[in-house]
C-alpha cells in the first residue's frame, strides 16, 4: 500500500505547530527508550522541521525589513526595488 500523501507537507505547517513538534521530538530523543532506528527517524524529522521553521523566520524578517511608512504615515509592504540600501 502506498504512503498517504498529505496536502500540507512538513515545510508548510504553521510555524507554531512546527515548534511544538520539534519540542516533542527533542523530549522524546532525550529519553533512553528509543531504539537507534527510531532515534534516527526522529532526528531526520526534527532537522526537516527546523529548516522549515528557520525559513519561515527568515521570510518574516524580510517582510518586516520591507515595511516602510507611506505618505499617510501608515506602514506598507514595499517591493525589493524601492527599499533603499
């Protein structure tokens, strides 16, 4: 039987959910009960989640850096070409 395909790949889960899953994986890995094979699977899953969360943080940081006040003094998201260096 084929593996079930999800509509929401690991890199596309909400940031907060990814952090909670990472915390659960770390807690599980810190225990002494995991066999080596499961430990490796948890490590791989944690690494994938960490990369996804890091990418979301970087995207959020870029959006914040691009926020600039408009003529009315309200913040608006600007494109890369109009951001001054």
